[in-house]
């Protein structure tokens, strides 16, 4: 249960959601799809011809096929990594592209991993392009990520790191460089002023302190995209590229969004705003 990360002196912050009815059944179907991919591979099928301890009966069959009797509209989105289709990628971009007023993003990180000056992987330019398109149409975008050097547990290691190595200044400047390149090719305009006005990148805070009492920088493991204070994604999918299997839900409901604003984003931004990166070109 990741006890050192979640249940001890310097726990990582996370965000989860409970769903019922047809939305819960969709998650069960997704789990079955993952297990089918494992259990039908030659090695696993030979080792567990009757299913055994590893290949369980269908999970979805044990979850009642409840009709959508609730009052919340839930869109289940996932990706299968290297085992199949990844529509979750398109869903997150579409969610940001739908924004008319504001986008709030809380993530572990939005940058690829950098260690010893080397970058592993690439920036998720599909998401950054959506963010830049939002700022150019006047949408305010707030991005909250883990603090520099953030980790969970007693001591830092690659296994418990929640900071990928790029600062919030790096993130803002990569967004600008990508926007400048795109706009130069499309319209010849400079998007810097729009980014200065509308894009804010900041470090996670749960209080005025940047670290726990132990001195450990606060780590963020949430995966939340909140659009127009009306619809939001909660799940397991990171914005930084990681070709893993992921699952989450998009909730399109004003009451649920009001609860998320009140219990989560209002206190988060109250403390995180003070860390906002301000580029020299914006002063």
C-alpha cells in the first residue's frame, strides 16, 4: 500500500474519487482488458493454463450492470499503453480545448525526467499546444506541480522521487518556446504577452510552508484537470509522457465541481499562488 509514501512522516499528496453504478462498471471492464492482455500472452498462458492464482475470472461479471441512475455525468477514459489504444490522451487535450474561461491543472509533474543533465523521454507537446491555444483565446491556466527535490519517505531516491528535474521556470519557458515556434509558422505573431497574462506555473503547497517539519519538500501526486469550474478529470494519467496503462473519469457536473473548488482548489491556490513563476519578459 506504499506505506512510506502515503502513511508516514512526509506523505505525498494525492487526489482520488469514488464512483458508483455504470462508471464503476467501466473501471471493472478496463481492469479485465488489462488482465486479458497479460493472461493471453504465450508465457502466462503456459504457466497458468487454468488461470491459477494470476488469471482471475472476469471482474466486470461480478460487478452489477447498474444503469446510469445517478445525477452526475461521468465519462470514463483510459489508455492501454503499449497494449492497445490510448484515447485518454485525446480526452485530456479535448478537455483543455473546451475551456472558455479557466483551466486548473494539479500534477506530479508536466516535464520529462531529467537526471545528471540528461533528459529521458520527451515533452508532451500535444498537451502543451492545447494549453497554449487556451491562453491565446484568453483562458487563464494554473498549473501546480511538486516542489523541487520532492520525495516521499525517509530519504530521497529514484524510486520515491516526485520531482522530474525541471523547474517551474523551465516549464513556463518550454511552453513559450513551443508557442513561439507554432505561432511563427502559423501567423507570425508573438504569443509572449498572452502567456504572461494567462499562464501561471507554481509549486504545490498545503500551507505557507514549502516543506514538511522534517525538511522534506512537499510532493504532489494528483492528476487533476479542471475546466471552467464545471468539468474535471481525476484518475491516474500524468501529463508528462509515460506509456503506461491509465484510467480515470471526467465528471461534468456543477455541484461536483463546486465541491472540488471549495475543498481542493481554493485552499491549494491560496498557498501555491505565492510560488508562481514570473518570467523577466512579463515584468
